């Protein structure tokens, strides 16, 4: 992911960008995205990857919506997830 390769990108606008390059960028969602009340927690980690405790879903953003990423936090414990705070584009 740090090299701009995403396993399950929620937007084609993410491709070729690392998480640190995304703050302030507008993206168009290519699929529905859950809105959650807080960041995921690490439950377990081993050679096969990590197990997370998901936070509560409090809503969703629809595919086709344009949002701006205001904060992007890669998980230090698992490189297959990032946490992003977004706002809807005016």
C-alpha cells in the first residue's frame, strides 16, 4: 500500500498513491463505504496477517459520491488497512 498498490481500493482515484499522499485529495467512491464510529482495534497478529475488532457502523457513503480525505492513518500493525477521515465535497 505504501507504494500505491491497493488490495481493495474503494476508489480508482487511490491507485498509484500511498496513504500519506491522499490527505486533501478529492476522490470519487467506486463502491459503497461504511462510516464507523471509531478506528479498528488489533485483536491478534501472526505470520498470516492480523485480526481486527471492527468498530460500529453508523452509516455509509454511496458509490459515486465525491469526498475529500482529511486524515489518513495507516495501521502500524497491519498494512492491509488504513483509517481515513473524510468530508463530503461542497
